[in-house]
C-alpha cells in the first residue's frame, strides 16, 4: 500500500506541479492584462482631457473674439464707417466661432454644450441686431446702439458661466484664490 502511494505520488507530482505552475502563470498573465488595461484607460483619459482642453481653449478664444468683433462692428455702424474690411473681420470671427462650436459639439460634455448653446444663441442674436441696425432696420425694442451695446455686454456674464462649466469639466478648481496667510 505504501509502495502504491509512493509510486502514485511520484507519478502525480510532476502533473500537480505543472498544474500549479500553469495556474500561477495564468494569474500572473491576468494581473499583467489588468495592469495594461488600467494603463491604457489612464492614457485614454489623458488624451480625452487633452483634446477637451485644446477644444475648450479654441472655443473660448473664438467666442471671445466673435463678441469683441461684434462690439467693434457696432461702433463702426454708429460712426458710419462700415467698410468691406470691417465686414470681413466680423465675418472671419463669425466663421471661426462656427468652426470652434462645431468641434466642441463633438467633444464637449453635455453641461458645457448647454452653456455653449446659450452663448452661441446670444451671439447670434447680437449679430442679427447689429446687422439690422447697420441696414437701417433696427428692432423696435432693443435695436438702438445703446441697447445692442448693453446686450453685448450682458453676453459677458453668459460667457463667464460657459467658462466655469468648461473649467469644472476639466477638473480645474473654480474657487477664488485666497491670499496667503502669514
């Protein structure tokens, strides 16, 4: 009996060792796969954040430039100095805004996109009002130079909300900077 157990142990030992080694190798392979997946996920998150950051920077700049050009154009309208160059500057800023907005629609989070939509609508309305004034057909309400100027200033507050939403989406702290304590 002892001899049978001894022979069986001798014959089974390599088989059990092989199974144990295979199990250990499988566990190590799974750990490596999990580590590789985690690394890939981190790289994807970094790449997505970098793409959003670049998009938000371009969008922010395009929206600001468009608003500034609308204000400049309004001043040219008031002074009666609207030239082709002035019209081209506004149109270029408008097209850059549309391009940045189109890119943002593919990348931005839903919260940021809601803010972008609000500001885009406000800018579009500002453009319409300014062009109506330029053409000599101002809106009966809110169509004067002063009213349009105020409207374009109010867009600044919408822009601040848009910027805050972008910063939150990127994980940037939006709390005010406090002075260092002594």
